């Protein structure tokens, strides 16, 4: 437990800071209107077309910060504030999600790998909490580590998935920022580009702390499993 707290408390503090910073940055840049007047939807459509992609639809998704690209049905889904927004934040997020569509079109290997993992990770995530609870009870009362071992394997899979997500997110942001920098029709000034870069950086940091959190969770349950086996 002491080892776990040593890892998890700093990660929790870092996670709260990053989430606060990201929301603060997004809110700030959401109030800064693009000089070009492009909406998030228009930014997304232009980036897709500039990359020769015409079979991906840009959709409005309900909720806040629900933006994502779905490779299964080839849709860029933008939250209402981003879809209709004409701000630096809306442009940055829209371009980032289109970065995933460009990855898909170019068969970016990390995206393909993660997409193949999604069904298994989804099943693992839904069942994992119960597997871990049952595993802890069994190892505590009977000493049988089998179920907890399955839980640890599931956590390992989720941790791998979290770390595979990192290069995908950073690459999508890189593609977005290069495109925005080269398209002064969308972003007229270096200041707007710098603001977009800042917003996407903090968005990427949320994935970094999520991966670290998954790793800390894995270490905790793995130490419980293997520590028990040594006794």
C-alpha cells in the first residue's frame, strides 16, 4: 500500500492540475475568435479535403469535450461548441480530430494497432472491476491467485492501450498544427498558431497522466499478486 500511495498520490495531484489547466486553456481560447471566421466544422472539412479525404463525414456530437474520430464509420465527431464555434480552440480541436482521419487514410500503424485492440479493451474495462474484487477476495480467503492474475492481465492490456494512445495523440496534434500553420486562410497570425499549439499540448497531457495512472494501478495489483505468491 505504501508503494502504491508513493506512485498514485503524485499522479492524482498531477492529473487534477493537468485537467484544470486544460479546461482553463480551452475556455480561454474558446473566447478568442478566429480572424478568419471559420467554424470548427469548416476547419475540419477544409483539412480533410486538403488531404484528399472525401469519404469522412463531419458530425455534431452532443456534450462538451466529446470530440473524437471514429474509424469504424469514418466520422469526425465534434462537440457543439467546437462544431459551431469560430474560435482558436474550436479550430485546434477540429484540426486535431481530422489529424486522426489523416492517420487512418495513411494507414498510420499505431492507429491501426489501437483500433484492433479496442474490442478487447472494451470488454476488459467493463468486467475488470468485478474480476479484481473477486480476485482479491479469493486470494485473501483461499490463497488462489488465478482470478487476480486474470485481472492483472486485463490491467496490463489497458496500460499498454493507454501508452499506445500517446504517440497517436501527439502525432494527430502535430499533423493539425502543421496544417494550420501552412493555411493562413484559416489562421491568419502566428499568435493564433501559438494559442492552438498551447491548447493541444495541454490536451495531450491529459492522456499522459491517464497512462501514468493506469501504470500505477497495474503496479499496485501486480505487487499484490506477486507479493502474495512469495509468501
